[in-house]
């Protein structure tokens, strides 16, 4: 059993769950197992049988694209799904000033989901 963390942007597809449990030896097998129970999630995760380009999957803190992709062995590690983000508004001068002064903005950790 592998724990799969679900980000807020994908929770509608899985009935609001923050975490699911999947079975399998590889990332592909675990994601296919979870997607079989939540078909709406499959459309978000896969494109032509491959991992969708805007979805990042981490196993043991490593991006699977830097490992063996969907064939990465999970070896009991938890998985995190993290959709890629893009866009946003240009930073305001005030925000730029706080960065220059060393005051970083708070970025919640995955544990705060």
C-alpha cells in the first residue's frame, strides 16, 4: 500500500480526499490503481498513456522525471502529486522591495495542505 498525497487542485476529482492509498510496484501501477477508482483523476494525470506534462509526481522527495518516469519503483515510499503552476501577476514594487530586504514570503510546506 502506497500513500498518494493529493493537492487541493485535484481533490474535486477524488471526492475531496487529501490522501489516497494505491497498490503497485511502480509509479504507473500506483497511479493506474488510484485512477481506476477515480476516473476523473485519470484525465488529469495521463496523456496518451504518459504522465501529463503539467503534472509532477514525487516519490521519496524526488521528481520521477529525473528517475525512471512512470516506471520508477516506489519501494513503499509515499507519492506526492503536484500540478505544475504557471502565470500570475507581475510583482508589485512593494513585493519586490520585501524580497530585496530579505523578507521572504511564506510558502506553505506540503505538510500544511
